[in-house]
C-alpha cells in the first residue's frame, strides 16, 4: 500500500522508531497521521493529530477510536523492553501487557475502520520473535507471542480485505537498546524500510540491514510453509 493521501495511526509516536514513522509517513504524502502517545506531543505539521494513547488502557483506546473518522494503516509500534532473567513473573506480565495485549486491543478497537477502508495493520516486532536473545527473555517471549497473534490475524482478516504485516526489526539506534554496543541502523532507515515493505505488499517486512540478511531464509523456510498450510483452517464464519 502506498501512503499517498492515506490516514495512518502510529502508537508510541513521540520518540524512537515511532517518531521516525510519523516523519516518514508525512514525507510520503499521508493525508493525516494520528500520533498516539502517553505524554503531550508537539508537532507543528497540520496533518498530525495527537492522540492520548497508552496501549494498556482500555478507556484511552476507546477515547482514541472516537476521535478517528477513518483509517487506512494502523502501526502497532509502542513497546517496552526490560533486561530480565525470567525470575520475575510481573516483568513477563508487563511485557505481555504492552507488547502483546496492547496491540491486540488497539487492533480490535480500530478493526471496523480498517475493514471499511480495506486497510493494513503493521505490527512492529523484532528478530527476537524468531529466536530469543537471552538477556531479554521476557521481551523475546512477548514478541514471539505478538508474532503468533499477527499470523492468526493475517489468516482471519485475509477474507475481509485487511492485510496484516509483521515487521522483524533488527537493532535500531533508539533509547530501547541504549548501552547495547552493537552496530545499529537509524530509526529513519527503519521507518523507510517499513513503508517500503508495505508499498511492496510484503507480509513479513525486514526493514534494516541486519534483518534483511535473514529475509530470504525465513521466506523459504519450514515455519513459513507451515503458516501458509495452517492458514487454510480459518473458520468460514470469520472469512
Ligand atoms: N530499537 C530496537 O533495536 C528495536 C528492535 C526490534 C524491535 N523494536 C520495536 O520497535 C518498537 C519501537 O521501539 P523503539 O526502539 O522506538 O523504542 P523506544 O525508543 O524505547 O520507544 C518506545 C515507544 O513506545 C512507547 N510506549 C511504551 N509503553 C507504552 C504504552 N504502554 N502505551 C503507549 N506507548 C508506550 C514509548 O512511549 P513513552 O515515551 O511514553 O515511554 C515510546 O514512544 C517497539 O515495539 C520495539 O519493541 C525495536
């Protein structure tokens, strides 16, 4: 999908990849960008509409839906990553609340608008959805679960004209991995890669140099073949 004259909603839009996505969407001609944030947002572009949106707050999600008339692209970008060793259940729950249940609740709330526009859902995941990084296992679990959720939504919504895209981000230079000294792509590069993938209608998007290095292997692999095979089991009532 091309962003020209489209309406886009981005969660976690105040910094990092989310902020870069807002700027890139405007650069690509988006008509309106709803910027979901937990704190006040200052953007001088008239096409940007700030939305107060903590993705763990059902009431804020409902209020946000009431402020949006139409929507072509929902980008579930907000996320949290905390170093842990799987010894604390509350840390795992916190990751699941923000990285799994948050995007799911936001998606369900905006689905009527996306069905109407035959729109797209873009879930910002991570390479750790495919294999855990053991210093952030709770985060890895939440992204793996969010990927599985993305695959189910993709199958369920295919018959309704809504496309669902998984973004497998590699290391990006943002606050999230500050202090983790490995080569990182810029948030701007990531944002461009995400929208390039969406324009090319890629269901699995590998937006940066590190993630791109495994794209071909992933697309030709056994897990992808199984996803396609299992997608045939969508109940007729939802397709
Ligand atoms: N950076 C990387 O290397 C990398 C790699 C793979 C995947 N990703 C994914 O890319 C996405 C963006 O990450 P980033 O690197 O830009 O991270 P970041 O700089 O830490 O920004 C995280 C964003 O998420 C927002 N957020 C956190 N909890 C939220 C909540 N409950 N409700 C609404 N917004 C919330 C933050 O808002 P506040 O400012 O209010 O905290 C902030 O805008 C995340 O899903 C992340 O998992 C990043």
